[in-house]
């Protein structure tokens, strides 16, 4: 009977471990803050690891780092604060919609200027991964850097 109980317990552990596409246990706030921090400090080779695999396929490592380095962030924020987290359905560039955590990160710059940036995080194999904005995905898919001339500008808020 003890042997059967052990086999059942091991079986349950294996099945529980197979749920790797489930939502991560961790808080998405520090993940979003880390992603923004790496981007504003031009650490593109490091932040690529946190990019969703669908986006990694359209923006392979060397291309992503090369493209993003062409237009580095020059105004580093003095402060960064996560101000909200919301559940949203978000479209990946390939047209698939996923549940996401929309994490609003407020950046404070010298002179009192502030901007809030939303980072969409989606679950992938038990980890939070960020996704490219759709307009950046479109440019990478077309084999052009999002910041190159000839690339349409990002959409403007209305």
C-alpha cells in the first residue's frame, strides 16, 4: 500500500510539473520594472531574454540588438514606479490574442516631466514575458528596423 501511495504521489507531482504554460506565481510588477530599466539603459542583449518567443522569432537576437542600438535611449529617467496592474487581452503580432498583465510604469525625468509606459506581460512556460508593441512587431516582420527611415511612425494617442 505504501508503494502505491508513493507511485500516486510521484504521478501527481509529474502532472503538476507539466502545467508549465500556466500563469507564473511571481508578481508581474518587478518583471515590468526590470524590462523598462534594461531598455532605458540600452541593455538590449539582456532584455531580449525576457521577450516573448513569438516576438523573438520575428526579431532574432542579433537583429533586435542591432536595431534597438541604432536609436538608444538618451534621457534616462530619475525615477520609476509601477502605478497599476490590469488584466487585459492583448494581441501578439502574429494575430493570436492572449491574457496579459498590463503594467503601467511611470517614469520621472529631470524638470518634473513624467510619462507612463504600459508593458504587456504574458505567461510563457511559467514565466512572465513582455511583448513588442504591434507596430514594432510589424516592422521586424517586414525585415526593417522600427527606427529606420522609411518605417512608418508609431501610432499617436488620440
